[in-house]
């Protein structure tokens, strides 16, 4: 569990350095909501080579707003807009029921 927490903190720091984004905290218990699990499962199917996928319900648990982090080699050669488009295409059906979504994408460091 500690390793997972450290990896998440490192990933967030990495995203923060690259994209200057802010992060919201979510459920402090570490449990995953049904919506988070569903979205993460879809992304894992779409990006099987992903080194990192995290989905956070940032709407207080009601499933209206999500923050998504994806790090995969599948983004090689694509600009940020095209990377985000791949994520939104994978979640097209789910996004229809959301108020909003924040997407953070990244190419693995060893693949840059």
C-alpha cells in the first residue's frame, strides 16, 4: 500500500512538473467508487500497455466529475490534443453522463 501511495505521489509530481496542473484530493479511505473502477477498466482495455492509469471522482462521490491520469507508450508521436482525444473517444459513452472531466496524459519518461 505504501508503495502504491508513493507511486501516486511521484506520478502526480511528474504531471505537475510537466503540465503545471493542480490536483484535488478525493476519498481519503483509499476506496474506489464503482464509476472510478468502470472508467479505469475501460482505459486499461483501450491502453493495455499503460504504465499508469488513475481515475478519481472529484465530485464528492456523485460521479459527475472525474480526473483521469494516463501514462502510456500509445501516446508516442501524438500532441496533447490527440492524446486527450484518444482518452475521450474511449470514454465517449461515459462522458455523456458527466458534468466534466479533467484529463492528464503523459508519455513514459523512458520513451521520450
